C-alpha cells in the first residue's frame, strides 16, 4: 500500500508518562484513507492530527454508520514494539462493518496502516511500567445524502493516545451496579458489533450507576432481563465452584479479544471454562452460599478489572472480601507479561512492528 506522509510543522510536547490517564492525549499524526464504491480504498495518508472537515449532510451524522476498534502498542524493555493480536481486531472490525452494511478493510491493510503510523510516532510509545499506546481505528460514512440507505463512500482513520490505567482504581476491585431497567442489546441487533450507537445507548445506565456510587454497569439480557451479559464496555467472568463462567457469544455480546485470550490461557492451565447462560439469581445464590469466589471484567482498555461488589435490586454482595482474587491476578500478570514482553509468548500473539 502506498502511503503519503505529510509531516506536522510543529510537534507537541510529550505528556508525563506517570500521569497519562486514559484517552487524554493524542499524538502528532493520524492515518486516513477513503473508500469509494466501484473504486475501493484509495488515498492512504499520514497527516497532522487535527479536525476532520465534514459536510453537514454526511450520512454518519444522520444514520450512524460508524464502527471502531481498540488495541494497544507495547514497548518492551529491549525497545521492541509489539501489537497484541491485531488481526483479531481487523477481523472483528469487518464483522462490525458487515452488520452495518459498510465496506470491508483487508486485514493486511488494516495492520499495515497501524504499523506505518506507529513507525512515524515511535517516540509517543511510553516506556513506564503499566503504560501503552492506545490505538483507535474507526470508520464512518461520508456520503452526502439525507436518505436511509448504505453509504457509497467511507473514511477510515487511526488515532493514537499514550495511556495509563483505564480505571483510577487500577487493578483493584470496583463496585458494579446491576442494571434492570435499561438494556444494552438483543439478539439480532448490533450487540456483537463495535459501533458507536451501542455505547451511546449505554450512557444513561452508566450515569445512573455513577450517581449511586458505582464504577460500572452489569448488563442483563434485553429480553428476559435475567441473564448476565457484559460489564459496561467489557466482557465479564465469574469463578464459581472452581469453574470460570462467562456469557456465550450469541449475537448480543461483543466477542472480545481479551476474552478469547483469557479463555485460551485458562484452558492451557486446565481450568474449566463454561460459556453459558448465567442468571442473576444463580449468581446471587452462588454469592450467598460462598461458591462465588471471584469476578472480573475483561477488555483491551483495562485488561482485567476485578469486581468487588455487586448491587441488584438494592441487595449488595461483596466478592472475595473486596480483594483481587488469586486467579484474577494470575490472569492479569500472565496476559500483561506477554503483552509487555516479560513472559514467553507461547501462543505467538504478539505482532512486532517493524
């Protein structure tokens, strides 16, 4: 792929790596390319980070044809830079695009674009422990037309942000509100797709949870309001009777890259994993009788977020004395150890940026 490079005239001052937060700072450049029906992808370019001109009639503003991904670049102690399973993100983005009737991006092109931008922005990849460079590829409809149909033109953009911990709590337990009024997704909808509309619809429950003193929301299924599905923007897992239980992928749950990686790790450790329906009543029963030992959310941004407390219909339960469980910590240490190059990558998950 031919990629043109327009270097920024003025480069930004790099932020303090010890106080990055999440999604607060953006690098000097971004990647862009365009799609036109009948022509394909064209005009790949790396340009100075800045506002994107958009016609008020652009279809994304009216009909929300938009998808995105999230992954990270890690700087190893030897200076090597790697991505974690980027081809899984590329494949998932295309599944999201299929659901929203948007153009596909060849997986090799997706990864090549990220590699090219990272090579330009090498100095932005932090080296302090527990930091990384968050990568946000996204795509949106640019056709100017106020009429409901699949657009014929799109833009694909990649922006970068040096980040620390997603939650201020770090790898410490958080309090979760079980939402039984609003729903996130239903089978047949866009729950499995990574698109902005899913997240916009979830904000009201997040605001509700925060107003009650909780960090995140545990979503129940959209039909019976009975079965556990996701925690906020993450997949969720529970350690019950020595087994790890997580929601199955049936169209209303995002197929997380971190989720898949954890399941692979657990099976390699001979830990039983059950991908099955888990009702909130069964979960609370397990908490009451002591068989619920640990709970945690999983996702690219936070990697692992231990859950120390749940509240459902005003009944609160404490999990593992509000402490990070041994298995939760082992998963986090192993996964991040592979990502940062401190443990052997036996699954060949890391993609070296060259």
